[in-house]
C-alpha cells in the first residue's frame, strides 16, 4: 500500500479527513470548525441588524469547512474576519477574544456600534482594523496581552465620548507594533511617555482628539515615519516642536491646529526624508529655517497662521502655504530691510521670546512700535531696551549689523555665552548694559566712549552672588581641573587676560555709579521741596484756544525708559520749578503724583469702569476740569498692555476729531502707566442700551440713537481716511463709544489701533478685538482691513436697533450671536419690526429710518469684506436721516440745548461750541474681554492637507 510510504504526520491527517468524511456521511455532526469559534461567529451574526449582507449559508455550522464568506481559517480555527465596507450595523459579541487564533480582524468602514469587546489575550492578533465605525466604549483591558499586534486602527469612533480616554500602557507589550492609528476617537490627556520606548513604531496618528500638553521628549530619536497630531480640540498641544527634528526617519509630519510655540527647529534639516510638513495654525515664532525649505524631498509645506517672521523663502515645490504670518514682506524671495534682518537675527539668538517676537512684525522696526526698539528719524534704530524679560539664549553677533544703534540694554535677563566682538566696532554705540546676566568671558574691548555695564554676571564678576545653584561650574579663577583638560592652552588664554578687565571694570563702574547717585541725591535735595519722585514722563497737551483746530502736540518730558514711540518728540523737563500742575500758555501738565491726588490715590470710589487692561478712575483737577484716568494694570505691562499703552499714545497723538475721545496727557513711570482723557459724563453707550433699567435711567430715543450712529460713522470715516495714513480701530463696540452731556458720541480706546498699510491692502496681525463684534475674515485669518471696523460698526447699529448685546450666552442658540441672527431676520419688515428695541417708540417716520438703518447694518455685516460699504457711505446714509428727522412734540431733547431740527451744519457748529465749553470722558467697559488669539472652532478652516 502506497500509504505506508507517506510520512507519519501526513498519514495521520489523511486518516482524519477520511474519518470525518465517513462521519459526515453517517451523521449530521459534520463540523471541522472549533465549536467555540463557531459560537463566536454565530453571536457575531446575531448581533448584527443586517446579517443578511454576509450571505452565510443557512444551516451550516462549519464556517471553516463550508468556507463562509469573509471568514478565513487555519485548520479548524478562525484566523481572519474580513468584513470591511459592508455597511454592517449592530454590535460585536462580548467574548470575541475566544477566537484565540485570530490574527487579522478587518471590520473597518461599517456602522458597528456599542462597546468594543475586550481583545485581552488575543496573542496571535497582528492586524486590527476597527476604524470608521460607531463604537462608543473601549473597555479598559482592551489591549492586554496583544503580543503579536503590528497594526491597530481605531480611527473615527466616538469612544468614551463624555470623558475621553487615555491609552492604556498595556499596549507597550505589543513590541512589534508599527502602526498606531487613533485619530478622531476622543483620546484625552497627554501623549503618553511610553510611546517613546516602542521602538517598532513607524506610524503614529492621533489627530482630531482632545490631547493636551507637549510632545513627550521620550519620542526624541524615535524612528517614526509618520506623525499626525493635528487638530486637537480645544487649545490643543503646546510647547516647542524641537523634538521633531530628532525623528530623522520622518516622511510626513502634521502638527497643524494646535498651540505649539517657539521657533521651527533648524535641525529639521536632518529629517531628509520629509515630504509633507504641516505646521499651520499654531503659535510658532521666528524665521522659517532654510534647512526646512531646502529639504530635498519636500512637496508640501503648510505654515499659515502662525507668528512667523522675516522673509518668505522661495521654494522649489508648489504646495507651499504661508499666509497669514507677520512676515516682513508679502512676496517670497524678497529679503527684509537690513535693520529687520539684523534685529531678527538678534532675536533668534534668544530663541524668539514670545513677549518680544509678537510685536516685532513686518518690515519697519521704527513705524510699528516694536517692543523695546526706539529709533531716530524714520529708519535708524537707535536703541534696544529689553531688560528684565527673562530672556534666555545668547547675544547674537547680528547686532553688529545695526550701524545706527546707540544704546543696547539687556540687563536683568538670563543671557549666556559671550559678548560678540562685533559690538565693539559699532560706530555709534554709547551704552551697552548687559548687567545681571550669565555671560562668560572673553569680553571685547570697547572704546572709552562706550558706557559698558557688566555687573552681576557670575562668570565675569566673581563678587556677584551665584544666579542659580552652581551645578558643577567652577568659577573662573579657581585652578582649572588638573587632569583631563582637553585644551589647557586655550583655557588659560581665555580666562587670564580678560579677567583683568573683568575684575576692574565692575569696580570702576561701581564707583562711578555711587558717585553719580550721590551727586543726584545732592542735587535733588538742593532743589526745592521735591515731594514726590521727579515726574519721569509728562505729557503736555496744548489746549491753546487760539488754535481752533486744536491740533495736538504731545511733548514727553524726561522720558524714563525710552520706550515711547519715536513719533512723539521728546524734550527734557527742564528743572521746572513747581510741581503743582499749571496751565501755562495753554498747556495742561500732568504728573503721576497729581493724578494720584486727584483720584484719591486711585480709590475705589473714583472708579468709573474696568477695561481689558486696567481700571478707569474719575478725577477732578483743582480748576474744576474733570478727567478720566486710565491706569494700566501693573504686572501686565511688560508685554501686551505695554504695547497697548504705547499704541494708544502713538495714535492719539496723531489723531484728532470731535468724535474721538481726546487724550489730555499721560504719565509713564516704572510701574505706573496712566492715560488721561476728557471725562464723558454720560458714560458708555452700552450702559444706555443694555443697563438703563437697572441704572434707572431713560432709554435712548431713536433720535439720539441716530445721532450716535452718525457720530460713530464720522469718527470711523475720519480714522480710515486720514490724509496719508489709514487707521483701523479693531475694537469698535458699544462699550468703547462714550457719550457726552448731550448724548453725542465719541469713540474711545485706541489701544488696539494699528496703522493700516498703504493703500487698501490688508495685513495679517495679532488678533485683537472683542468677540461678537469681530468680522469673520478677521477671526479666521487675522487679516485686517478697514472693513473689519465696518463690520463692528454694523454690529453697533444692530445693538442700537434691538437693544440687544452683540453676544449673550444666555440667549437661545439662534439669537446668541447678534450679527448672524440679524442677518437672517432683517429682510422681512414685519420680523424686523418685532426685533426693534421695545423702548423705541416706533412711528411711521421712525420706522422708515429704522428700516434704512437696518439696511445699512445688513450691508455692514456682509460676510465678504468687499461687499461691505466704506464708512463714507454710512455717513452718507445716516446724515440725511438725522437731518430729515423732525423732533416729535413730546421729545424734550431740545431742553438739552441742541435743536435737531436745524440743518446739520448749523447743528454741528452748535455742538462744537458746546464741546469747547466742557470736557468730558468716561470709561465703562462692560465687554466680555478680548477673545483668545485663536478662537476654538476656527482652526478647522485651515485643515490644509489632512486626508481624512
Ligand atoms: C447605523 O446604525 C444605526 C443603528 O445602530 C442606525 O440607526 C443608522 O441608521 C445606521 N446608519 C447607517 C448609515 O447605516
Ligand atoms: C471607557 O468607558 C468605560 C465605561 O464608561 C470604562 O469602563 C472604561 O475604562 C473606559 N475606557 C478607558 C480606556 O478608559
Ligand atoms: C501603516 O500606516 C501607513 C500610513 O498610514 C500605511 O500606508 C500602511 O499601509 C499601514 N500599514 C498597514 C499594514 O496597514
Ligand atoms: C541644518 O541641517 C543640517 C543637516 O542637514 C545640520 O547639520 C545643520 O546643523 C542644520 N543647521 C542648523 C542651523 O541647525
Ligand atoms: C545657555 O543657556 C541655555 C539654556 O537657556 C543652554 O541650553 C545652553 O547650553 C547655554 N549655553 C552656554 C554656552 O552655556
């Protein structure tokens, strides 16, 4: 018999086949399949709502033997279930993990729901595709013991939606795992550290989750080829992206739609396989490194909506998106102005600290009030003052390019490294103050004309107290470690010669400073009763009545820290003999001390309101002039508030209009920044529109509202059409519109105003403004044009019409956002009538003008900026309405001294006269505060390249 020539194993198998064939003939028990596996498949079938699509044979109990569709076996054991794309709905059996030989599970792209079963113990499972279903729960032991797992995808399942879930560390036992795809499945918390130890991992996808925190440093050096962490809900992932540069195998990295900060690491040049890089919609700063754009295989680079600076590089591939960003030029390949290049290089040495970098945008360090930069004339950078900002890093030699620089003040930071030699050859340098840093020798030799201050640098000044616990750093002067010195010759050269200078210089400077201080004290004492610290900054605002135009000339005296915009001419405050404020030849002089006195030392009783950046107090000068004093909150002054402060002064000094609140003066001492405005007795428009009941005041008549609208329109028209420049307010809202005695309006709060670029171009800028008033394109792209103000103006018009606030979370979903809601109701006159503020008495005439105003409002809030009118158009619409309107009999506005029946011109004259007689201004800011730089939800619009 030939059978005996077969080997034993084959013979045994053959025998089994023959036996089971015989059994099949003799009985109905004909199952080759393991009964447990059959049970699981039977339950799988039962759990489905539409099992018929599987077309499994009725009456068969042998999936393996009868070769059921989509099921694959090895012997009697089920090894694969492959039912992708079948629109299956239903749930999976709880005991699926009894399929202990399962190696490949493909259930993706169905409509399976309910809980995922535990996969615990499926030690043969290599591939698990569960993506694009509706599974809503993942059991905590799901990933236990999956020792053969190579690929798992749970993409796009609403897992543990209410709480989110974190990846159990069990998965680190899956030591062969290459693909981990967990996008859109509600992962919460931080990216787990243990991923860094999974050396087999090549693809990590965790997009569209709720992850927070940083990219773990444990991923440094990982062999990942694909990393997708884009579009986390909420503020998203934070911290720097430096670690990415160490993942040299990367071909694709998507980090867009998060809150990553810091610069793009130039070390990314090591990731030579990269083809796709998406970093858009983050808070990245600094230059675009050449190393990134020169990557040999790069095909797609998305960088929009960050805070990237400097030039836009030319690239050789077409899919390059870079706007919006505060670049110095708007076209690729054009270099920045030389000063800008030098300044950005300098900033790069300190890793682009955010507090400074955000204001160093564009191509004009002298025009846009760059934080800490002062200029002489239009273009010559004369001074850098960045003291006490906790700056890290080193002083870049690029500072040596700034030929015009006179003073460099970097005191009180944590700068290390050496002072670049090139600084010694700067032709105009008179002061270099690097005291209280951590700089190291050697120190360059400066000309005697340079005042050089290096006190308080541990390595340069041994007498200084250590800045931090000396971590194994031997101070210079200690004998160098005897053994192992790699280059002793150089070491001694580096430390002996400069040390002479290092030791002597601080002493000399110290003596000089003590002498100077003494002299100063002596002089002060000599001067008469200086009862308060000499006013370091005083603004003199001429109220010269001979100047009917009242053009403003702001003079800053004895400016303390040089951070005042160069547009304001500076003079020194000569030894003015008196410290009481005097109105001398029409000038109002204000000092901090006086402002302290007139506001009862900023007492709470005097408080008029609170804004985003400080509190406003009422004060009365001894001649009876009422003023409003805005006190910038201390502690916020180093960055944003101080920018605002400077911006406000710079703008107010250039801008003057009867419908803009006047700046009377300002004071800036170290910790006190004060702005003095005319006092506006009737306070903010918002108060009269929204809080009149509570405050027990009369609601505004339609006539008053019309006038206010026109006043605001005129103010904005003026701002937008200044002779050579255009200003954009960016934060127009009813709490920034102040009312005088006669309920005429003036626009206030220019803190956010930014000079518009020449022509009608838009510019990308930091997002400012208040939610509810924000134009959509501004919110989304950060692009500012005058049309942003037109939109806000439209919202104010709607507030005037409806008496409803721009945004109110307590209102129904539909009406919450006033502008979007109004956009839909305005077209129907009857609906419109029902939305008008009930306190407005609607007569036939008024309704006509109400309709006209609501039409105008509708145009102003058009979605597309190009479809919104200019402010001039608004003035033209509103002026005739104001003009035409005749007071009804019971309207007693005339008792306030303004006859609205008069022709407009005449009326305005009367009103100008009225303005001259009293000065006014008040602040009541009941805004909801400024919105965060990137509102949640807008990020989605930038999802450039996500292939989902
Ligand atoms: C998915 O399944 C649910 C029931 O579990 C059903 O209501 C829904 O219509 C299904 N959707 C599709 C697209 O089949
Ligand atoms: C998901 O939620 C279920 C029930 O709410 C819970 O038992 C389970 O542990 C959660 N899964 C994870 C991975 O946290
Ligand atoms: C792993 O992920 C990559 C990238 O998404 C994909 O191309 C590859 O097919 C995946 N591997 C397997 C086995 O699914
Ligand atoms: C640019 O990338 C190269 C590797 O390609 C690296 O050696 C170099 O250090 C990088 N440059 C910088 C400034 O990091
Ligand atoms: C300077 O400080 C940074 C941290 O701020 C550190 O990484 C760097 O190594 C230091 N450089 C020197 C030369 O000490």
